[in-house]
C-alpha cells in the first residue's frame, strides 16, 4: 500500500519530517531496482543509464524535461501479462500512455487495446493495429465517437448509461452493424486507493449499479436490442490497487449478476472483464504483485465463485494500463534552483526546483501521489537530505516528489530522474503556464528514438488565432 502521511510539525529533525514509510538511505546514490525499468543502472560515476544510454547523453540530445521509455522493459511487461493470463483477453489501457509506437508494441506482444475517446481511437487507427482487438470505453461518448467506433469496427464497446445504449442502438441500426457490448457494472467495492481513482463505489460517475438494479436492467436492455450483441459484464474497481480482496468482492458481485441474468433469460453472456488497476511501485513502500501472482489469485477467485454459482467460467479479460506503461519510463529533469527552507524546530527541507512540474505530472497535485527520485548525473558523497522536488509553475501545490532523500550537495545543473513516470504523466500533461509538453523518447539497445517530439512555443502560439 502507498502511504500518504506527511509527518507533522512536532518533529524536530529532518528525518522525522519524512513520512513513516521513507527511511534515511545508507547510500543516497543507490537505486531500488523495483522502482526502475529493467534496463536502468548507474555507471561507476553514478550516472544513470537506460538500456545503455546515459542520461547525460539523453539530456544533450533531447533536452529536459523528457520522458524516457525503456522499450524492452515495456514490451516485457506487456508480454508478462499475455503469458501469465493465457486464455484471457488482455487489453492495454491506452489512457495510461498512448502513442502509435506503443500501440504497435503492445499489439506485437499479443495484447488488445482499450481506448476511451475518439482521440485515442484515432491513434490506434493510425498505428495500424487490428481494431477487432480494440475496446471503446467512456462514460459520455459522443455520437461522433460512437459512430467512429462502429465504422472503424472496434471489437467491443463498453456501455455506461441508458442514454448511451439507446444512442448506440440507433447508430448501429443506421449503419447496419451489430456491435458487441459489455455493460459496465458498479460493484460497490471500496478499493483502498485515492477517491479520484476509485471507480466502483456507488457515489461516482461510472457504470450501472449492481446494488441498485440498474446493471441488471442494462443487461436486459442490451440483450433485448436487435442491433446490439450483448457480450457480457465489465467491472473496473479503480487504480493503484494492491489488495486482491477488492478484486474478489468485485468478481463475486459481477458473477452473481451474470448468474442472475442467465437464470432470467437462459442466455449465457460470453465475457467477464475485471478491468485494470494493478498497483505498481512508486516508492519503497509499494510491493506490487507480479502478473503471474495476479493471474493465479484472480483465477482462483473466479474458479471458486463460478463453482459456487454452478456457472461455466466465461471468457475472462483484464485491462492493465499503469502496470505496463508506468515502470518502463522515467522522467528526466534538470535542477534549476535549490532552496533550503527552515521548518519548525530547527529542521529544514531542501526545495529542489526542476524545469518541469505539474504540467508534465499532475498526479502528485491531483491525488497526493507519492514518487521517488535520484540524482542521475553524478555520484555524490554528501549526506542524504530530506528534499521535495518541485516544478516551475505558479502554484504552491506544484510538487513532483513530496518526500525523498537526495544528496545534500544537489545543485543547479544536476539531473534528476523520477522512476515510474510512464503512466498518467504525459497522458495527463497540460500546457499550464504555457509550458510546452516534454517529448517522449524510447531507448532500445543503445538507440534513442523520438516517439512524441517536444512541443514548442510555436505549437502553442499556433492555437491562439484571436
Ligand atoms: C475502465 C478502465 N480500465 C482500465 C484502466 C486502467 O487502470 P490502470 O492503469 O490503473 O491499470 C482504467 C483506468 O482508469 C479504467 O478506467
């Protein structure tokens, strides 16, 4: 579990100001391997490398800030899900990070793709992946997005409201197609994650409530519609979840709904999708399960519940996003200023300001997400100092890494790397303060490729047509 406690002002020394999960490192230069992609290490001078390329070379070639993807690592994570979940359908959740190259990589590793807007669908279309392996999500898809999904021939559409069922049904009739639909069910599970990324409790915008009866009604409505092919039930309980029990409760409730539908109609829906949300390590406090462990746990849960309900096991699917794209990329920043700030009781904290911030990673500001960081451009022999990595935006909450020990001699010009920056960073980036969005580059066997180029001020000015 990630802990978001920030120690209060009663503590006198800087170490005590650190949250309970963060301990003072013996060697402030050392990397904790589970936070980084497999291709990351440091050379004898303490310079971080990704798949053999040093971050100093990356910074020279592509500038900072930049997101750096370890291609082999991302592919391996995608493949690990495909291998561990054999017989299941595994859809990569594109919202976590999407560009045409990544769409192709995950498809080459045997995964389908989930998109949730017309924009994401346009990217996977351009990538040339098989659209039959693409699912279309969204709680408020426009008519244009539904039409695009139908004409592109996406393999499934996950419906989220009665208005959408009617809209989709009419469009399908107009276009003479019969899409496969899954009904997004709200299971009422209180996943232990931040409120904004928990999506299966009742009081939120997604899905049809199982407890309130609308999920059963939606299944019947899709089944009865001549232009819709009911494929099954979908459940996504939230993100950054470490707790198999939450999936167990969700599986039990969705399978009970499935069984009730079978009893009422005599029709057996093909598919059950358990969504994504598998947690990753952002800090030393996080110990995620491997895909193989997850597969074993989910299989056991489903087998047990299906046996109890006397049901054949449906075609199962999952939608991991962050667990594939998150750990495979780091964010690289250059330090601009370092400011020691006195705290109560004589303690101090180093505010390390870098050349990016909340416009390239909103997660810390949005959900109090925790991150880690390391000095990436040299080895330091200075003692560890409690630091906060902040950005360049005009916002006090512009924090990238709330609590980390960095070398006390960290200085302007140093490079800092933030691991686990591949998911929901570039994909949620903004132009706040008219800051251009950083590029995404990949590294593979010593080769750097640009996946998304750096935005320029001209790109931003081009939109201003007034
Ligand atoms: C429906 C659905 N599926 C899958 C995901 C992917 O979640 P994660 O990236 O945490 O695996 C999300 C994330 O919001 C989602 O809403």
